[in-house]
């Protein structure tokens, strides 16, 4: 069992919203990811991004259920963006001037570099562009 898996906002959204284009692969992959990884790591910025999308698409109750589920899970670690991660994120954004990475993604990349993570539960191909492995693999 691997130790940690970074979870991007898009994966949280796909799990929560049955109408999301990635819901089916996310829902199918999630049980296996829980078996393979001991900890799901995400950032407060990814949670904020997922919350607002879920809130707008599914309403207040679904968005609160998302937050409550994260808080209740002993396997989810929420990492708060800090100056060290943000300096590294800005370096990444400068390095990849030809890409339209979001700031949220760049902070996630910085966290992954810092922790030596290679895998991300993400449907955003920016993770692959930055050198990480997206799980499940894009079909």
C-alpha cells in the first residue's frame, strides 16, 4: 500500500456530482484508491474550489455534506497553503509560462514536490504535464 495520494478538486467534484463528466471513472476508481493509499492529501485551496462548484451545481446541502465528509474522514489530510508552498507555486507558474495552470494546481504541485508524491487523483491533465501520474489514467 502506498502512503499518500494527492486529491485534486476535480476528483472531489466528480465523486460528489453524478452529472459530472468524470463521475463514473471517479466512482469506479475510488474504492481501489482507498485500498492502495493510506492517506488522501488535499489542500485547503482545492477544497475551496470543489466546494463552490458543488455548491453551485448541487446546492448548499450537498456542499456541506462534502465538507462534513472530509472533516469526518481520518484518511483525508487537509494541508493549508503557506508561504513556502506559495513561493514554490509561483516558481512553477513562471517555469511553465506556456501552460495555463491554475494557482490552486501550482500549490498542489508544490506540495507534491515537497512530499515526494508522484500520484494524483485528478482528471486535470495539467498534473501529467507537470510530471505526475494521474489516477485513474485518462481513457
